């Protein structure tokens, strides 16, 4: 028998016990109203099956819920009522692209899998999961098992009832049977969902059915290795049959894996190679860049592959190639591309280039494509480019520039002057100008009639095959974080049929894959440029900072503002650095100025760590230019080797041989500069420790010292037991003092004027506030590494405030131990504690706990933290163990609430509402009423 920890005794009603017993003995569907305990029965059932799913057992349990929100909710319920290891899975985790190895690793680490039903259905179809390994399968809201809903598909398609899997379903209403769902209909969905998706549009399979002859033709996307599939059979199942045939053919040629997924793991024959003049440094030996696409994520791996020696002719060709293809993708205009090419041919060759982008085929530079693609094909007088010697006369097609052979048109970029558009030609169609064109309005003209009516163009070469073409890949910012990419973008990549005589050759040969790769180059190179700047910043800080191995990516995170809208920003590091800065400065001031009272020390601290002071430090050390303060705009990116920089309609000549960067003015607020300094502190602290963060502050010129022992001698001789119950307090705090004078000072209020006693707690409170703030920030930053900056701030704010501390002090009974001689303070504490009637139990975090309690109680927590800090010889871990004991339970991402004042402020700002505040004071408690 297994004993499970629970938060409170759980008593099941008779009907719940009966349902549980039925479920334990066999497949069961429970119909109960909301609040009747369906989920509780499921939790108890999981406990009953724990012996079958607990590792190292191979079996596991699956809890299916209809949507993502319920995944989080039900997972928390299972975690609360069992000690089983629970894993959550939703579609936004990218599970569609996981392979069998990834899923096996996940299953090996979990005992209960909470997920949406489509995920389980997909895994069963691809044989990632085996039904015999699922000991218990729970269906939440099982009344949804209708039609083609995944619940119904799982039950019918896989014959779950015959498997050794126990089923439990809960519902508000009775289900009305399951549908007839076959494998063939899913194959159609598979081709739709996984069939060689393009980045800017979702290709769909097209079916052509001839009912008279009982035949069906399936047309797959043009990027598929199989274009058309034919089959014959009964009309009612033709679509399913042709889909099954398609999967067989795709699997036979290796395009589909054994799990019926597109083969994504094979190496691409075409990939880019970046040739640089020198090694970029250790940060670039082996690294990767995460790119956020419209539909999914992609990763670009970087590694050194060796040295390459280029002569001057090769450099010129490569430079011409990259300027042409990037100008084409970024500027999208034939005239701009022609002007760029002409400019390149005419400009002086003394203008250098920092790097070259070289296309590779099977690991070798594709010089053939570079040579022809970089030629002046825009010039119709260049007769050598009209054909190649290997083509016969019958392969010559008439274009806008005159006769061209097929080999130049295939895998080329053409321009259609009648609409000034650029297209990528992928091949030739079995259509000509006399073929019929099916329009959306239902009309079916010939291509000749269409171009005459729509564009006023006469097609004279009607027997020429039409070109299969599409729009080039769109250059965009692939560095933006995902939720900025969820907005629907216009479809710019669609198939068109072009008469060759309307086309003007712009670039040839260049494949669609090469164009796609170069469409992400601006984002990749921009990230590399930013990383190089971050690496330069590390060097700029001086040789003393070189001893710390901090990644350039961490430095880049520290200088990247949230306005860049990228996957990372400086906010979390800023919160971490801010707490460390306050901690070391407070400690320095406390230890150095032993005779200064708390008010003077606070003013000195503000002068050292104010935004103005930090901004001045940044300016003195030339840090401002490294700040990334704006979203990356690919349209304004400098094309390497072009010789000028396009900004809008203006062009700026690059006089420097280094055209990787451009000089520009930017406006940065002083607070943003100060935030960046704090974020850099946090970067060194998180990557290399306290010593690195402290030396970073010293390198900026901040005149402080980090003390590891008390610089002054305490000469206090007193019988502490006359004033405080040391033993009782040590039990409360879980710490035994070596020098109880620290504890007595921490509890001594300024009104306690007894000769021979210690000083009051104000100086200790000054230090303890910074120590606790830093400890909480470190705890939340390390304990929840995936939390957002906003959540980190909320966790910190909800835990580090005087009201929370006061509540914890009252809960521990510290109010009975504070030494004071103030009748007013005694009256306030007594009145509040008597009239409030609060038992002072439960969590101390939040925005309501401790409201109205005297501030002295919160001050006591801070001063006691400082007392333990000194008595333990500056050991923050000892302080954290003791303070955590007092303040538990701590706030978590699940329990923390937003600051209501900030919520009100954001709400009013968003709605442009005005608000006014009125102060009231009643029964010794002050409050503020906000009117909106």
C-alpha cells in the first residue's frame, strides 16, 4: 500500500467511492455535474495506479484535456494530490517536430503525461507511443468524443478497448456513440499539415476526381519530391485511397520516415558559408542562433570548417554575387538590383569587404553558380549570356531580352516589366498560352485572352511552355520573439504561370533553397554583428575582467532592451544587478562609516546608485554605443560589399573599408543607460559570480570595497537575558548566536533609552533591507530560470516589502520581543492586534498580508537578517535559511498576484481614464481611496 502526501484529508462521498471502485475494476465513464468531484476521482484513480507507473516501470498514465488552459489546471491538481512526476504538453511547445528519441526521453522522465488529445493521437499514429505502455488513460470532458474529434479518433482507430489500458472518462453529458474514423482520412490531414510547408504560406493538396472513370489525381505542393499521384477505385473512398498511395510513394523514396513524418534530419545539399578575414574568437567556435519563423522555430548552427584561400577574381565574383542576391531580396525592385550591379561594376575596387557569403553544394563552394549569377545578365547586349553551348536550338525560348535557352531560365529570377514584379522560376509547365486558365469568378479564358484583357499585352509566342514561378522569399526580422509573429501576414509566396516572352532575366542560376537561405542572412548576420560588439565590450573593460569567462551572448542580453522585441532582453539581468549593486554599496557604507546613522547612509547610497550616477559611469566608460535600443529592420541593414548604405530613398556612401557597421545617432534615456549598467552587473554575477560583478563595478570607477569581516571591534558587556529571551528567539530563528549583542541590537527600538544597552536597530535595518532584497532576487532568478522579467519583478515585489515582513514577524510572535519605551507604539500594536482579530497564519507574501501593522515589525525582520549576517561572518546562506524559515511559504509563479496599484495604473492608462486619490484615517489605520 502506498501512502501519498496530501494538503488536507480527502473524504469521498458514497457515489464517488462507488465510481472509483468501478474505475479501478474496469473501463468507466462518469457523468457528474460541475463541482461533483470528477477530477478528484481521477486523482484518486491515479494514486491507485501509482504502483504501475512509478519509475523504473515502463508504463505511464496519460491525462487528456480539451485545451491548453486545462493542461495547466489539471496538472496542478495531479501534483497537489499525488507525488507522481507530472509532465505537461501543449502544441505551443513545438511537439509537432519532436522525434521518437525526444518522446522516449520525455516518457522515461515522467509518470503522468497531461496533454491535449491531438498530441496523443499524433504520437499513436507515428508509433511514438504504444498503447500497451499506457496503464491508465483519462479523458476529461469525454462527451466531446464525436465526429472527427481526437477523442473519438483515438477510441475508434486504435481499438483501445482491446488494449491492456484502463480507461476513465468524465463528462457533464452523455456521449452519443463514436464515429467511423479510418486511417486514410488522417493521411490526407498528414499531407496537409506536414507536406513540405513553405515559410510564408500553407500549401494544400488538390484533388481531381473523375467519377465516370473512378479515378483520382492528387496534386502535391511544388516543393514535394512527388508532384502528382494517381489511383482508381470506388468513388466514395478515392481521396483516402490516393492519399494512402501518396504516402507509400513518399515513404519509398525516403521523403517520409517510418513514422509517416517528413524527413527533416537529412543534411541539406545547399548551405551558406561565411568567409571572414580572421577568426572571430572563442564565442564563435561552436554556437547557434535561434530564429523565430512565422510558424515555428529554426536554429542556425555556426562552427569553424577550416581556411579558404581566394584570389582577387574569386573575391570580386563572390562579392558581386552576395550584393546582387541580397539587393534583390531586400529592395524587391529590378531597377534597384540593376543599379546595385551597375554600381558594383563601376565602383573602385579599393573598397574592402569584411566577409563573403558563399553558397555550398555538398560541402564545396558553388563557383559555377556564383560566376553566372554574378554576371551582368541585366544587360541585353551581353550576347554571351543568351545561351550556353550545350543547349540545342529547340531549347531556345523567346524572352523580353531576346532568345534565351532553357538552362538559363530554370532556377532563375526574372522580372515582369508590365507589373514590375520579381519571380523565382523553378521549371516549365505542360501548359502554353493557348491553355485554359481557371479564374476565381468561374470564367475559363486562355492565357492569351487573360493577358490581353487584364494587362493589354499580346502574346505572340503561344506555343512556348509557361514558366512555373513564385514570389521570392520575404526578408523579415527573424529575431523577434514568437508572440510578435502570431499576427497574420499577407501571403506573398504563391505559384504563378508566366509566359517567357513577358520575362526579363535578372539572375541565373539561383535555386529556391538558396534564396530562402539568403532571406534569413540579414537576421543571422545582424546577430553575429551584435555578438561581435558584445565581445568587443568585454575586451574594452580591461585586462582584469578578461579572467572571467562570460559568454558574449550573456553580454548581448544585458545590452538588449525590451524595445528590440527579441527572445531575450536585459530586464531580468537588470533586476538581478540592481539587487547586487544595492547590496554591495550598502555593505560598503555600513562598514566604512561606523558612526553615521541610517538617514545619512541612505542619502549616501542614493548618490552612489542613482540613475544619474550610473549613467555618468556608463558615459565615462563609452558603454552607451553598445546598447541595442531599437527593433532590427532588415530593410535598413547594410548589404556587405555594396559600397553604400540604403536608408529609405537616400543612399550613404561607405567611405570606410569596414562596411559591416554604419555610424548613426540614437537617443537613449538616462534611465535606460542606468538599466544597462545594472544588467551588465547581473550578467557578470550570473555567469561568473560575485567577484566578477564586484570587479566590473570597480572597473567602471565606482569607489567601493567589498568587506568580508567587521572592521570595527564591538565592546558590549551586558547580561542579555535581562532584556531578551535569547534561547526562545534562537528557536524561532533557527540560528544560535555567537554574539547575542547583534540580536539585542536588532530588537532595540530608538525609544528604548536604557543606560548600558546596545544601539537601536536602524543601522542594522539599513543593511538588512539590502541583504534580504538580494537574497530574494537571487532565489527567484535561479529557482525559476524560465520566468518572464515581469513575473520575476512581481515575485520580488510581492515578497520584499515591509507589510510582508511585518506579517511574518507577527506570525512568529516577534512583537513580544521588541524593546521599546513608546506608549504610542505599544498602543498602536495592541489596538491593531486586538481589533483585527487576525490569527496571523498562512503566507506572508502578497499585497494584503500585514497591511496596517506597525512598520517597526517589518523593520525587525530586516535588522534580524543583518544581525545574523554579521554574526555568521557575512554568510548569506545562513541568513537565507533563517529568514526563509520565518517567511515561508514563499510566493511562487502560481500563487503570486500582480500589484493591484500597478494593475489599476495600467488599466487607466490603457483606457485613458482619469483618477483621483483620497486619504482617510480611521482607528489608527490609514488608507487611500482611488476614484476612476
